[in-house]
């Protein structure tokens, strides 16, 4: 059984930066890709960023383009989300998720709170 363990988020001021990490623990881990999602109070789960595991091709939500960067370290089974120029509207619980080769999100992290103050 694979577990995705996220680093702690935190509280930062607007304009600041934060890096999240998500490490897969398990005997085997070979996803199609890994994604980041977020969910703020009153909102549904929102897609943030994705990376294909083999090629490194990335995709971002329009709201974070130019500010967030997703990357991965395959040797460590870890995906990162570098968040720069943070805004109060980025405040949410952030989740990592692995996507299988049949298009299913099969594993999810526990979620970590990111709060951006104005």
C-alpha cells in the first residue's frame, strides 16, 4: 500500500514563498503523474498543477501560472510545489495525488494547510 506524506504547510505573508513536498512511501511507486490540488472553505477541490512522471511535462491552473512551479525527484519518489508571490486567495488545504496509468487518482496525501495573510 502506497502512502503519500506531505510536508507541513504554514502561514506566510502576501508576497512570500513556500515549498511543499509530497513523498510516496511504499514498496512500489510508478505513477503516470502527480498532481497538486487545493480546497478553500466554501469551495470545491481545485486543480493546481500536474507533472508527468516520465517526461516532466507540467500543467498549471491559470490562477497560479508564473507563480507556482511543480517538480519531481523520481529517485526520491517525491513531488514538490514551489509557491512564490503568494496571495491571500492561495489560502487553502493543499493535497498531492498520484495519477495511475488508467487516469485514476489512486492515492492522496493527508492535506496541509497553507495560509497567506494580507
